[in-house]
C-alpha cells in the first residue's frame, strides 16, 4: 500500500481521473439528441458512435465544430455554416454536459487529506487551458489547484502527454525530487515513467502491458486509494 508521506508532491491528471469527463460528454450527447428531433434513419446508438468518431478528430473543446460535422454526415450534403440545427444541438449538449460533470465526494476527501500535508498539489493535463480551468471552477477543484495547472496548450504540440515535458517542468518549478503522478490513461503512465516518477494507474483491474513504459508503479481503484489514507 502507498505511504503518501514518502512523496514531496502529488500530481494529477484531470479528465476521467478527478472528474467524470467521458460520462458527462455522453450524457450531454444523449440529452441533446433526445431534446431535438430530426428526420434520420440512424438509431440513437449509431448517432452516439458517430459522435465518438468525430470527437476524436476535433477534440472535446471543439464541440461546435464536431456538431456541425455530425449534421454534415447525417445530411450527406454540404451545409451552411453556421447551421442552426448543429448550433442548437451544441448549445443543448453543453447544458447536459455541465449538469453531469462532477467530482465525487471520495476524491474531494482524498485531496483534502493530501492538502493537509502542506506539499504541492499539481495538475498536469492535455487540452485547452481555458476549458480545463472552467472544469476546475465548475467542480470546485480550483481550490486545490490554484496556480498549479500545467496544460498542454501552454506548450508545443509535441509536449502533450505522453511526453514527459510538462512533468519535467513541474520538477524544475517546484524543486521536487520524489513525486507521484496519478492518472487513468497509458499516456499518463508513460509520461510519469519517462519523468522518473512513481505512477498510479486508476483502474479496477491490473492489466498486462505491451511496453515496460506503460507499467505503473501501482494500479489502484479509488476505493483502494481511500483505504491507503488510514494511518498515513
């Protein structure tokens, strides 16, 4: 089990580590599709699968663009930009997304536990800085990561995770020697390993990895992390 006192800083990924981003996105999609009816022979499931493909191309912060691409794919013809249906879908999606986006009370308890140790709590995340900051403010996490956010949009494109660049910047800024990086994706573990940090993969199951770089120091679910708080 982890002894959290052994580390001089605690570094976190944001999306699907601290907040339920993927769940909020899908809930927002379903909310928008249910609110707006338009003729099309695709099932709801196929529409969701189409949105999953499009978000990989555009990114979650470019929601207006991928909703326009969505309408283009459904119509199979060119559309006027901006398209009123796509715009309405995007606006409704955002309502559903922000209603669903949250952080669990368990994670807040863990962050409070770490904050009492008076050591840096740091966020290292891929994405658009303004959008990530908005998520932090919306969920109340900005309390724990005020002025300690390292976001890929602040750096060169090839510096986003799995590059260790942002984590190395953390080490230089805070002069830390023994950090632990907590994330939910292989890109987090690769970045942490390359930066010479201990890593935690948030997962219910231990999985055999193809690359040694993808092997975390620890594989834990949130319940196990909460158990590790005791007597530490």
